[in-house]
C-alpha cells in the first residue's frame, strides 16, 4: 500500500506541473496574440505578471524585450535580452534581438560581439548572419557583409532573402553582373517575389539592359501596382530610355503613393533639371532632403541645380553638407573641387585639398585637382607629374562627368608639355559625353537654314526697312564660339555704364512666342505684323532688364555668339541695334571649340570633331556675309588678335562705337572676372589671366588633323586677312 501512496503523490505533481505549464503557455500565447493585434498595454501586463511570479521562460524575456524595443524603450529591452541570455544561454533568439537594440542605440560593435557569440554557439543559426550583414552594410563594409551572406547561403542555398540581400550588396559593391545572377536564382525559387523583381530591374538598369529591366519592373507592378519603389525604379529605366514623360509620371505616382519618398523626389528633381526646369527641380530636390536629411546624393544634386541657378554660395554649403554626412563621399568632393576651380577660387581649392591630404578615399580626386591647380599656376611639369599618378582603374570606374573632366584636364596639360598627339587623343575622349546621344547636329544646321530663308523673301526685306527707331535698343555681342566673346564681355562689363548678359536664351524666348502665340515659323518672319513685332520687342526688353545686374547701366549687351544666325529676327525687332561681331583666326577658333567640354545641346554637338566644327564654322560665316549684304546692320568687328596686340586702341574703338567714353576701370577686367563668380563659358579660367599670345596660331601644333577641313577654313583665312 505504501507504494501506491508514493505513486499518487508523483502523479499529482506531474498533473500540477502540466497544469502550471499549460497555464503559462496559455498566458504567453495570449500575450503574443494581444501583441500581434497591437494591444501593447494588455500584453505588457501579462508579461510583467509572469515575471513578478518569477516564472522563468525565455519566451517571456524575449517577447517583452521585443515590445520595449518596439516602443523605443531600448534600455529596458537590453536588460530583458541580457537576462534571457544569462538564464538561457543556449536560447539563440535573444542574441539577434539584443543586437538589433544595440544597433538602435548606436552600439554596433557590441552588437557584432553578441552575434559572433551566437554564431559560435550555433554556426547554422541563419538569423545571426543576416543581422550581422545588415550591420556591416550600414557601416559601408560591403566586403564583410558579402562574406556573412555567402556563409548563410552555404548553410541554406535556398534562403531567398539571403540571395536577394547578397545581390543588393554586390550591386552596391560595383558588381552588378554577380548581383543579376543571385537575383535570378531567387526568382527561380519564387518567380513572383516582388522585392527580387524590383532589385533585378535596378541591376539590369545599371547594366544598361533597359528593355529586360523594364520587363521585370512591370511584372513587379503587376503583382503590386502600388509599390513606390517599383515605380521609382521603372522611372529610372524610362529616363535612360529617353522616355522622359513616362518617367516623370512614374516618379510622381510613386510620390503620390508615398508622400515622403525622398528617393523619388530626388530622381524627379534630376529629371526636371535635365529638362531645364530648374526651379521645379530645386523644389523637388529640397523635398528629398527635407524627408531624408542624411541623403547625401540629394545634397550634391541640389548643389548642381543651385550652380545652374547662379546660387553659388548655397551650392558650396550643400556640397559641404554632403561631405559632413559622409566623409568619404567622393562625388561631393569632386563637385566641391570643381566649383572652386570653375569660379576661380584657387586658394580656397588649395586650402581644402591641403586639409584633406590624409583622406585616402579621395587620393585620385586630390591628384586630379592638384594637377589642375599646377596647370593654372603654369607649373606644367608638376601638373603632368600629378595627372600621371591618377589611377587608371579609378579613371575607368569614376562617374561619367568626372571621367570627361579628367580627360579634358589631361589634354590641356599634355598640350602644354608639347605632347600634341597625346593631347589630341585626350581631347577626343573628353568629347565622348553620353548626353550627346540624344542630340542631333543636323537640327541646329536646319535651324540656321530656316533663318537664312528669310532674306530671300522680298516681303521680309521690305519689313526690315521700316524706319522705326527703338529707344534703348540693346547691343548684341555675336560671332562664333571661342572667338573672344567672353574676354570682350568681361572687359566691357568693367565699364560702369555697361552691363552684359552672358548667354541667356532671351532670343529663344521670343522664338517660342512666335511659334506658339503667333503660329508663325522662323522662315516666315514677314508674316508678323507691326503689332506682333512691338509685342515681341517689348517682351524681349522686359526680360533683358529683369536679368541685368547693373540697374544703372546705360547700355545693355546681349552676349550670345551663336545668335549670329538669328540676325534676321534681331534686325526685324531692333532695326537700329548695334552689333559687335567678334572673330579670330578660323583655325584657332575651330580648334578651341573642339577642345572645350561644352554642355551638350544640338548646336554644340557640331563641335565633336575638327571636321564637323569646321563645317558649321563655314556655314555660319557664309550666312554672316549674306546678312550684312542684305540687311541694314550697324556693326563693328572685334578681331581677337588686335585686342591682344593693342588693348587700349582696340577697346577704344569699341567704346566709340557704343558712344561711351573711356573708363580706367576697364583695365581692371581681371578683377571683374574674379568677382563674377560663375562664368557660363569654358573661358572661366582664361579671363582671369593677363592677356597672352600663346593661343594665337596654336592650331599649327595640330595641323595634320585639319587635312579634311582646309577647304572649309582657308577662304575665311583670306577673308579675315590672316
């Protein structure tokens, strides 16, 4: 009988234990259920009750820690996860949970230590690897992140999240080909995994497989039509496919779905900037920064937009802000250095580079701009030494605009050390701007011919003979690019009674009204009535005055070399306007145009080779002769070589033509250039120099490259008496 009694007591204890465990499990399950439904307060009460009852269960500590982590009471969460690890060291769930909270507290090193312990305890526990990789990505340590993700895939090759995460790391590491491979592996496991589809579309965009990338992104949108990231990435591909209208719609729809989507705002801003809609681009890029104050790319993009808006000090601050966010952000340094160099702040550039000489991440950027500084200081041997040290791998892998700038810098250095063939090769490379792909030189050629047709029309010629005198008619500074217009502009604006507007598209604004408001093509200007012409002239004068800086100026000069081709319209609007026509040795002019890295447009696309530049030069000069023969034009010529040979005599001739007296401030034109900040032409570094003759007859160093162009240029050498 005694044995039966003991058995009863044992059985009773087992029943009590089962009941206790059942009640505990029910309470924990209930708390979990409340937590999942968002009833945090009720779940907290249950977990705290269990802890007060000194019920030890790793789920209690972990789940309660997760709640405190969720409501950002991180210190309490850390205590609970540590307690769980202390009491249940083999229960691995607490380790990655604690690591996540430590990262949120900015203690990533402690988080990595915890995860390493978890990996030691169980090398096959996958969650430790994924969180470790995420921490390393946040630290921009992509190589180590790649290592841990590959370790994870060794344990489970079918882990779809590890496959996609590894692909993202490879993409950001500059290895899109491998990224494509892992994303396609992920899609074999789940062909409808939209996150993998979106990332694959992005990678294919990077690999310039635009059509294939578009297909994957459209499939992602067929699964989830309201995915802002899929819409944004599709917008990127459409933009690269020159489908700007569709791209813009994608960005705007992404923003409509996710109103704080900073990436879409930034991309929309870049697209609008490319289209010349600078104010709207500025507004959208500012929103990108407002929603993500750590978005360094948006800071740089906004800085570039500010430069185009002539807000140079704001641009500088934006580049510096991007660097403050990311001390190793090469793109920001490149833009900052270029801003200083382009605006002739050479001492500022030197000081900034000197302060950064220990930064190994920007060693090539520093070498490149040290070379440029030495070039500007005429120490060409040192410039050559620096430019030769720039890494070939860096040249190949840097962003496209920096690559072009490098070849341009190097070309001028090679020229100065008399390596003319090497210089020519570098100039050719500097012309390989991808933006030219959607530009067409024939469009500008047709534009020139369209204007030329007017002077063969008697009705047009009759209209140009109207006796009306326009009060305060502007002066037009024209000629051909690289013929000395920027130098003359800088000299003339040094006079207190003269202001010069540099290459503002004012005539283009008038052309748009002619086409849209008056429904008239540019080859039928004779159809415009006197009232139409008055309206257009007043519109032009209004925007001219609004854009001038010197409100006390007696004379306003519109400087735009290629407006030579617009003379039929200029003469019709302002019959008594004065024209300053600049010219320079045709061979030197053509060479200089080819050597410059102009902002691509249809006109500049004619300057990508010596022969094409010579051809458009010949066409422009031919039409100039036609215009001065058939139109009554009040003009004076400015020969660049005469300006260099006898400054005072030549400038006095121009001032007499403009009916203004000599002013000694004219000789301080270099100070004027320094004070201008941004000069909107490639001559920005030249107009701050004393007058020099080294650019005269420079073409002879490249004489063999003109063999197919002599017939275009020799007649103009004769005409201009060179």
